[in-house]
């Protein structure tokens, strides 16, 4: 539910001593409403439908605040600008380099790989920061 997700994020800001401004609320609502992965520019388009007065710098600062508080995070998909997520939906992204489709995949799928890397190198992989690129089923079926 977008409403519950928004309230959870706002509660986390409050718990960290942050103020809930109407700008911040509008930005978080816009981020919570979709299960897609907006860039800051796309997020701004949604925010401006609710509140045209929010400035772009505030939107950049707010997503950084969310990230610093662990409420949100960004992912890199291919060559484009980073895309934003709330932290209550961590998953891995598969990005088709032919058609650009983004397929969400449960994060646990990578657990065996993560464990093997940790066991052999001690390195802890933060896999959701980057997406995996490749070719989607539709594009690889083209003859
Ligand atoms: Zn990054
Ligand atoms: Zn494709
Ligand atoms: Zn996603």
C-alpha cells in the first residue's frame, strides 16, 4: 500500500530527528506510489503533479536523506542515471540490454553466489546496488 509505505518512511525520518515538511511528504508519496524505479527526474515529474513548487534540489537532497537513513537506496541500471527505491522492497534487477526491460528478481536468488564469494574472499557483496545486464527471454528468442 502506497499510504503505509509513505507512513513507514516518514516515521523513520521522525525517529531520526528529521522534520516532515510538506515537500518531503510529497516526494516520499511519489516514490512510494509505484513499483517501478524512477530516476530523480522522473520522480520530480510525479512530485510536480502534486506540488509544482517543490524544487529539484530539494528532491535530490531528500532522496539522499532517505539513503543516509537507510529508508531508500539507489541502483544503477545500465548506462542511465541512478534509479530510486524505498528500502522495503529490496530485490535484484535484471536489465535487458536489447529492449531495456527491467525484470525484478528476488534477492535470495543470489544468496549461493554471495555465500561462495564470502567464503572464498571474505568479501560481502551488496548485490542490489548494480543490476545484472543481459538479454531478456523475448529478445533472445528472436531468430
Ligand atoms: Zn551508486
Ligand atoms: Zn529484451
Ligand atoms: Zn526494483
